[in-house]
C-alpha cells in the first residue's frame, strides 16, 4: 500500500530551533553557521518515518514572506518578529539536508507551505493514504478519509493523529468547516481580524448550527441582536478572514511519486553528518 508522508518543513525547523536555542545550544559549523534547527528537523523526520513507515516522503516549504495573502491583506502575519540571526542561514541548509536524504523539496513563491501541502494531499489522497506531519492545527481543515494530520507534541516522536472522525468528536465540526470557524474568531497568530466581539466558543456554536459563513449570513434574523450587529458591522473583515484562513489546494506544483520514494540509507546519513560537521551519526542511524 502506498503511504505518503507530507512534511511541514518550516514547522519542524522552527520547533527544533527553539527547543534548543532557548538554552543557547546552537551547534555551529567551523565557519560559525548554526545547525541546531536542522539537527532537530532531521530527528523529527526520521522519527515520523519510523512511526508510520511511509513508502514516499516529501517536504514542503514557505518561499519568502510575500504571498497572495499579504497582497490581499497587508497586515497578514505582520505581527510576527523577524527570525533570529542564528536561524536565517538554516533556511537554505535544511533544504540541502532534505536533498541529501533524498527527500524532494516543494515550494512556490507566492504561496505558503500549507497550500502546497493541501494541493499534494488532495492529489495523492484520491488513491493513496496520506499523513501530514505538522505542529499547526490550521492544517486540520485538510483531514479527509485518506488524509490524517500528525500533530507533533512535546519531544521527538510524539504525535496526536487527527482523522475527520476525531476532529468532529473533539470540535463538533467537520474538517472543512474549521476555516469557517476561524473566519468568525480570527487568528492572532496569523493576524487576521475575524468578527470583533465573536470568540472561539461562539464561532464554533454558529458553525455547528448553520454549517458555514454563508449559512450564518442566510440566517442573521435567527441570531441575537448583538451577534447580528457584530457580523453586519464586520462583514468585510469576515469575508476577508474566510479567504485568508482557507488553505488553497490548487497551487501549480507537482511531484511525481516516483521522485519521492523513501530510500534513506546509512550512507545518506553519514554524508549528511559530514556535510554539516556533525561528529556523531549514530543517533540518526539508530532511527533508521
């Protein structure tokens, strides 16, 4: 059975970087380039591979901070601080690390990694089993009968697996409805507004009752006066947030599965460690 692992590369890299940098552990090459984030990224990837035993693996990446979302809403993610200087050189090196492990790197300027993941999951999920490795609950909206979200927890190799059934059980909505919830409640991390005065609890209640943003708008007369007023006064922000929250699954990218066959060998690990000046390949080899 074909089993495809799609990796949210930036999510892994950032998580790995901050897990060690908080203690000042950067692991540097002779030229001073830090590699702590890449070291953790490789561990996360190998642990996930060991856990689900995929037949194919692909890593997806953000390609710069300018996307169609920032063009639609200038303040999108504008509240985020610039990455630390110790992390910046690792953005390119981590992709080289993936290449050395024979994992294809997929990304396209103007789109986020989430959109690339969504596009590939939609294609592969038509015939194959797909697992998405991420730390971002935004990707819950991609869960499907053949698409499972592997949400990383604290440590290496700890995951919560989210299927549509589990999301419905925990959230009370189907995966595709989550984007409608977020349209109402907004997102402080991604910095889009939602409807001022409507929080998470009310947002979920509205979508559970009416199914979608349009369903709520079609039933404004059934809402409380306060809810109706908030939505009417923030209608433009609501519709904008719906577009910003939605993962777009029609990105013009492609990756033939023949290019993504899992074939990590001991020699690849040793070459990677040599390239990044890591003296001990054994921790990685033990994960194969």
